[in-house]
C-alpha cells in the first residue's frame, strides 16, 4: 500500500517537511518512490505538485491524516478533514481509563457485598447462639423448678 506523507528534513527546532510517496511500512528516510513537494511550518509555505498528488491518489495511494488536512485547508483537495491518530489515541486512552474505573468500582462493589454477607452470617450465628442459650436457660429453669404439688385428698376424720 502506498502512502503520501510528510518526512521531516529540517534542523533542530526548525522543522521543514518533504512531501513523499512511499510504501506504508517503509522508512520515511529510506527508499521513496517520489518527492512531491515541501512544507515549511514557520512560513506556512506549501510547494506541492498538485497533478502528481492527484495522479497518485487516483492510482490508490492513501494520504496521511496530517497531509490530508493540510491539502484541504490550502484548497488543493476537496473533502472533509479527518481526525489524526493522536486524537483517536486520546479517545482510546479515555475509554481505557473509563474501563479501569468501572472495573475498580465493580471490585469495590463486590468487596462491599462480600463484607455485607459476612456481617449477616456473623449476625445469624450470634442470633443462633443467643437462641440456644435462651433455650438452655429455659430447660434448666424447668428442671430446677419443684414439681407441682398434687393436692392430697382429705380423708374424713373418724
């Protein structure tokens, strides 16, 4: 796949770019198919061979997002601007952060549910112990109480 993109050629802190066409996986500074122009970021001067760019696009070459937006803003190409990879990366990072926060909340909720279940189990155990102690006290009380006296029939005196 062929890509039309920018290759930096400027000095330190003064970037200037060459507009090149190369294979997608190939290094920008290695073997290129054709040099299509230059772009100076300080003067905003764009020198590009429009016919060659349009010819390569018609052959199936893709534009990088930055170069596409640059050519559209300069009026060389018609169409909509595209979002750069950096913006897409920010969205991906935000989604990942949201997912991490949701996972963390799920872990906290699960821990809270487990703590609640443990507390309920302890409360049930305490209630069972208290009930057993009450039953034991009631049994001891019943055993210790004197047997009810049965009334003795009065016999008539003779």
